[in-house]
C-alpha cells in the first residue's frame, strides 16, 4: 500500500473535544489503526487548510465538515468521505432526493471514495448512484467491555441516550408519553444527552419537562462521562430509541451489548441492532412505541419475558476495534 501513498491523513475534529457518535468512532478507530500504522495522523479542518501541503497522502474527511467542503477547492478525486451522517437523511422521504441534488451532490461527486460507518449508509450512497466509487464499510465495534446485570424489577426503568436534536424524535415522544396512561409507579426513564447542539430544540424539550406528569416520568441529566453512562446501562431494564434516522446508532449497539430489551422507532439503521421478538421491537410510529410501553407497564409478566429474551441474545461481543482495523486494511487494499 505504501507505494500508492505516503500516509493516511484523517481530517476530523479532535475526537475528545465533544461527545458524539462520530467522535467516539474516530477516537477508537484511530487508536486501533495506529497499532499497525503509527504514521497515521489526524488534524481538524482548519489546521488542514492552513498547514497541510503534501499531495502524496491518502485523505479521509469527516462528514461533519460537509459545509466547509463546499468551499474547499482542493482535489478530492482520490480522497474518501467518512460518512457518519448526511443532512439529506434528516429530510422527509418526499424531500430527500431534491435536497441531495441541491445541497450534497456537487460535493459527493468530487470524492473518489466513501468510508461508511453502517451498511445502511453504504446502501443509501449506492442508491444515490455512487456504485462506481471506492467503498469501505466499517460498522463500529463496542467501545468498552460491557458488564450486563440482569434486572427483575416489575417497574420499568428505561434509558435513552440521545443528544437533544430534532432527528431523535424526543418532543414527539414526550407528547405521546404525556398523553398516555403510563404512571410513575409503572415507569421512569432517564434521558442522557447534550443540549448545546440544537439549542432551540433542546429548549423545547426542556419546556415539556415542566409538565407535572413528565416531571415524574422523565429524568433528564444532561451530558455524562462515559463511565457514568455505563452505570446507567447497568441499572436499567429497557432501552428506548425514538430517532427518526440512525445512520448507525452507537447507543443502540451499547444497549444490545448490555442485553437490554430495546423498543425503537424503525428509522435508518435501527433494524441492524434489533431482531424482532428476540431482543426488542421496531415501530412505524412513536405513538405505537409508547402504546407498547403502556402495554408492558400493565403486564409485568410480559415485560419480564421481554427481559429474559434480551438477556439470552448475543450479537456484538466478538467484534473488536482491532478486528475492524484489520477489515479496513483488507477493504482498502482491494480498492487499489
């Protein structure tokens, strides 16, 4: 591979600068990659523009810099875009293609390859017409050794790990929860997530939490250190995802590793994590998801069956970041 390029250069945010699925992925991927190639470097986009001069390196750009890439005039024909997310995926089905054509196509057409972090994203790119581009697909591995603890409480102690952004469907979830017949004695959910990414939407979420019923049902504790998040996974007995679109769903993957039953809106890559009837259920609407919570809240015996099935489920335990990196080397080599 070295005869093709000098180094691998990843143009990504400082992976420890803020918590996001993309940053978690970048942090662990780069750490594992350096165990086999210490020459790998990472720089943010500003440093890249000011200080990068070599033309002999293979470049990987994080999709978080998509707006900056619109203005970037350098050659991208040999570079890869790390597709953590595309804004077109946030659009309604009827608007998605027109948004792609207007806002994304010109940039995507300039790239020679794509590193997708889910099979869902790779399929999406192929459906957009990028079948002849170089493709690498590397779903993330678990970032820690899960220590699941089977719970038997009749009360539902649910967990949701989502930044307070619109595509996570939190406002609609709060609305349906408020209008349900679910009581404090039956159910409580802890919500963990950053509220600074979309401040207006986060403020709307927090306004809902002034409702007397939701005050009792929902405990929002903001962004938390990773060790604290793991403790919440350990003491929860249900995971809930209301995201309209998950390009991968790291928190979903973690919930499965903790063997929690999962109730999730069927958005994007959510189905990758859930096998219907074995470790959870998928729903076509948030309203129907909340109706299912109401059903199991009234039937502790049914809820316990759900817990038992999820406890017996295994999916990600043998997939490591080092294994991911070995697959990266194989897929990259096959492109040249």
